[in-house]
């Protein structure tokens, strides 16, 4: 615990910076690091809260003041404070980064009361894909995107710049993939039901059944745990998730960046898996396929021609993602009805393999757009300018 003298010293260091300024203001390097390490702390709190939140909602009846919500709210409060600091002082961001962060924070703050109203009107609304939930993801999307730009444009070259940029992209991937956890938890919940066990508390199941106007049976459980079409999981994972890895590889600029970003996120999910399941919370499948897809993205960037890279990369990453999902589904097959669900770590949600063409075309479209934007913005020239103007 810090002593009063430590807080006084920190205040004496920070107060001279609390002056009004425009975005793009020259920022001392120690202040720049404090601001962006603050963002790392904010996103860490939000990720811990959100990871616990999904598992919580598959076990307990919803509560606005549930511990996961409070943990997530602590991260949101820190993010709001940092947004205000950037906006008032102009330190640490250019105009584009600041506006992106402000828009993201604003959308998120508007979505919170709308989500509370939605739950009051529609009851559980457990699906991650509801409009009010999507607004929360969109707000976080822009918030992290602005932070990534701010760090990319202002951090001096070196290992720290690369590692922190990769960490921000791992948070970005977590936010983009977040709604998919509904299927990752739901598939194991259905499996447990088929084997005569349930993860959800009786009060939650009865509330859901009453809301649907039917008894607690498998039809109700399916509508509760897997309310979206089977094609949504793989198509969204490839088009949205792998696209994040493409942008990460492009901006980080090093072989292995996409693989490591995916591995960072999947590693986090793997680490918290036993922490949740051994404390009585429902288990989930873990998206290991993202690591394989990330590896194929890195391999594709060995191709120098942007269009050829996009075509070959989209085909390879899509095939890798679907192939790994098929393998994970095969592992799930013999244990799909496991009462304890401990084997579900390597499983996968129901998979519609016929959607592979649409997933590949979607990824190709996004990848080509990313390459086109990169050429227009000339990221290599931008990178050289950052390196040339950065101060140690």
C-alpha cells in the first residue's frame, strides 16, 4: 500500500501537466508512458470483468451489481478518466486518436443505461448479440482503436513499443470475439443438459422458462444457450477475428505478430478456464483455432504483392480456421454430453461447414480493403516518420 508521501510525490509530478491544450501537443515521454500504461490497466480490468461476466450469466440470475459488472465498471471509470485527461490537456494523442477515443467512450456510456432499460423491458436478454450489447462492443471497439493509434503514432521505437502495441491488439481481439463466447459457453451447457446435469441455478432456468412461456426442457435450454444460427460462429470468427490479426500484423510490422496476438488472447482464456470451472462456474470451449489462423496470416505476409497476399492469406487463414474448428468439434463429439464439461476446453460450438465460402469471401473483402487503405496511407512512410521524430 502506498504511503501518503508517495501520493504527494505523484501529485507533485502530475499537477504541472494539468493545463489546457490541443490534441497533438508535444508530450514528455514519462507522461506518455503513464497515460498508456493506465490504458493497459483499464483494459485489463475490463477484460477480467467481462470474462467472468459471461460465465456468471450462464449460472446466476442477472444482477446489475454483480461482481463482474463492478470489476468491469472499475475499468470503465479509469478509461473515462484517461479520456478526460487526453481531451483536456491534449497530451498523448493526435486529433484523430482523441476523437476516436471520445466517440468510443461516449457510445459505451450511452449503451450502459440503454442495456439496463433493455433488461428491465425484455428480462434476461442473455444473448451477447442483442442491440444494446452490440453498442457496448462498438463503443469499446472505437475506444481501443483510438488508443492503438495514439500509441502507434507517439511511442518511440523499440521493444516496448512493439510489445505494448501487441497487447493493445490482444485487447482489441478480445472485444471483437466477445459475443462468440455465448456459443462457446452455450454448447457445453447443452451438452451438460443432455447428460443429466445443469450449470445454471434453478432460479435462472425457471426465470428463462417463464419468460419463454414453456417448461424447463431441452427446447428452452437450446433457446437459452444457443439462440443464434450455427453459421454465425465460424463466419464471424473468420471475418471479424482474423481481420483483427491482419491489421495487427500490418501495424506491428513483424513476422509472428498475428500469431502472438492470437496466442495472447487464447492464452488468457486458457488461464482463466480452470479458475472459473474449479470455483463452480460453467466452462466454455476455447478458440484455439485463432492461433492457427494467426500463423497463416503471418505466413501470408511473406508474400510481397498486396493483392496476392490478401487472396492467398484469406484462403489459407479461412481453411486453417475451419479445419481446426472441425478438429475441435471432433474432439467435442465423444464428450459433448459430459456432465462436468471439463473436456470442453478443446471443444467447439456447433459448426456449419457449408458457410466456409462466405467466411472466406468476407475475409478477402476486408483484407483487400485493409491493404488498399495501407497503401493510400503509406504505413511504411508513417512508421519511418514516427521513428525519426520520436524522442527517447
